[in-house]
C-alpha cells in the first residue's frame, strides 16, 4: 500500500469515528426506547467513571437494560445478559468497531463472520498452547531486569520496568521481529492506545493526529518485515501473514491491522492485568506469603484479578437486527455497550463480588470476552503473569508501595500506569 493510499484510508476511518458509528443510525436509542426502559446518565468515558465505575455499574444491574439518551447507547451490565450478548455475534456486530465512538477496521476484533474467521486463522497458530509454552524461558529473561533492580534495593516503578515491556517483548518475539526494532513497537503503542480515549469528534481528530506519525512508523516496520519474509518466511506471525498475503487471503491493510491489534490487545491488557495484581500483592502481605509458599495459587490469583479488575472494562456492539433482553427489544442499528466489569461483579453470579478472594470457586468471568471474539492471547497473558510472579516471589521476600499508584484515564481499559515499589527486608 502506498503512503498516500494508507493516509487516505486512515482519514476515512477518522471521519467515520467523528461521525459516530453508522451514519443512518439517527439516534435510535432515544427515539425507540419506550417509557418502561430504564434511563441512565452514566458515561463510561467520563474521568470519574473511569476512576471508579462500580457504584454506577451496580445501579445499571438493577435493570436488564438501560439507555443513555445523551450518548445514544443501550447498556447491559448483568453477567447473564453480557454473556448472551457476546454469543450473539450474528446479531450484535463488531464490524463498526468496539469503542463508544468507533470505526470499521479490518481486524479480528472489529469484523464479523466470515471475515473474522478468515483473519483469525492467519495468526491463531502462533497462540496454540504448545507455541505459548515454548516462550516460558524467554519470558523469564524479559521479566528479570526490573525484578532484579527491585531485589537490589532500588525503588522501582514496575510499569516501565516490568508490566509494560514484558508484554511488548512477548508480542515482538511471536511476531518474529528483529530485537533491534522491539523498542519501536513499545514507543508507538501509546499513540494507538490514545485512540481508545476518544469521547467526541474533536477527540478523535486530535488523537488520530497524535497517533499518525507512529502509525506511519509501524506501517513501515510491518512492510519491511513482510518484504524480508519473501525469502525468509518462517513460522512466526510475520511469516504466517506473508504466506497469507501471497495466497491472497489478506490485503496489506489487513496485515498492518493484524500487527497493530496484536500490539495493543496483546500488550495493553496484559500490562493492566499484571499491574493490578502487583498492586494487590504490595498491599496484601498475607497473599504475597501464600503465593511464595504455594505457586499453584498463582493461577487462581490471576483469574480473580481478571474478574475483580476487568482490564477491559467494556466493549461496544451494533445491532444488525432486533435483539431481545427480557421484555425489551433493542432495535436494529443501535449501539450497545457490554460492561465486562459489571458482569464480573454481578452478585447473582459471584457472591460478595467486591471482595478479592482467590479461593472463590466460580471463575466464570468474561474478562477475556466470550464467543468468537474470545481473546486469542488469553493463555499468553496468563503465562506472562505466572512467569513474572515466579521470578518476583523467588527473588524478593516482600514488597511495599513506595509512593502513590497512578491509574489509566483511558475509557474501556483499567490498570495502573505507575507502581512505585520497594523491597521489604
């Protein structure tokens, strides 16, 4: 794809984002919701909601469906309803994007069948259980520097030292990217993540403008690697995408988006998950001691962190046909927000849901989504957490916070952006 063609495609996407979603939707939620449908003013993109959405999510769960007329969206927050919605991919479409103000992108997270299955098959082979397990030793190597600095007595911010670089390194390894270029992926991922923070057309344009130089850099990196794979195909992600390109299975734009999605989905959410868990361990010495004594509890702790924290707080869908929730029928061309964070703290599914409890018997959370859009990298994320905690627990007897924890301000995501920690001797 020529730079001018790429720029034009990006401008078209930004224009769609600024317009909302589907141009002919015409504010259907406000117009179609009857008087018996609950109304809400909850805005999941507002800073106060990002900081602590759970009181509002509890209010949403009092109803099967609620409508925010100002945002023109329908909202679901009960576990059973969110789960049903994730399974209804033939009615609740991802094609127009998964954010509140979103756009069509030709990638696995924002396509419907049959394109979704076609694109997923291209990279899914890199995430098989065997392929993921083979990364263990490399992941331990990536986790070592930040943890060793902590063990040496330094006050360490575990986000830049561990939770951010570990997932980027893992994805770079799966891609088959030359190590000299790994920093390029990490450097520009924040620009892409900023696109998740849009709340208006003006935000869209500003975020896209900031991200554009990084997009061009990543585009050049991807095309360079794909060119190199003509002679060195390999079995990594770039090799798989190269073969798919040669066979006409994907376009250059789809190849680019596949890498960007792996970078964002494979790094940002894992960064948030691992960060949440480390904050919990710094604040809960009894839990830290339990994990040091019994490493088999790491998996349960990871699952409870996923449930309790929901690194991905919500996703949006668009109805292609009428979608019924109890007595309410959501009309076609409506925007629907599925609150994973609400479902994961639903007391009808998880007793005493606000309590962090690694002995909880039910791990049926939806933190990785469900259905055809279940996170392809779920096992990799779990392994990254396990490897990092093993190294930490082997090396450091106890940790404590050495300053305030800062949290993301990005809508739809949750996790710490700064975790200053010191070793307790």
